[in-house]
């Protein structure tokens, strides 16, 4: 019975491994898209007005909860009328942030 179980586990892992790799690649791509939104839409003001919260690939995940709150819960960001998020950019951020 054990050899059959081992064979089944090996076959299952062979089929799931490419899916896991594919999922990780999609997550990386989504994070890159979100970083592009943060750099082009958020950092333009943060550099001048809030230099301690300039987003980059190293700190964006750390600030994810605050980004979600400011953009989607409170609707405070981006400020003013100069910079706005398109529907596609909002979708990218929402997908990257995931359910909260």
C-alpha cells in the first residue's frame, strides 16, 4: 500500500509544481504592475510631501495595509486633482492588495 501512496504523491506533485510556478510568476507580475502605479501616481507627490513614504520594491508590501486604507477605505489618496487613478490602476492595486 505504501508504494502506491508514494507513487500517487509523486504524480500529484509533478502536476502541481508547474501550477505553483505559474502562480508565483503571476504574483510577481502583479506586484511589478502595482509598483509601477505606486511609482507613477503616488511617488510623484510623496517625494515632495512625504519623503519617508516613497514606495519601492523593498517597502511596498510593508505599506500595503496603509495603502489599502488610504485609497479604498478612506478615499484620501491620491490627493488633489492633478493625479488620479484610472479604473485599470485601481484594479491593479486592488488585485495586488487582495481581500482585506
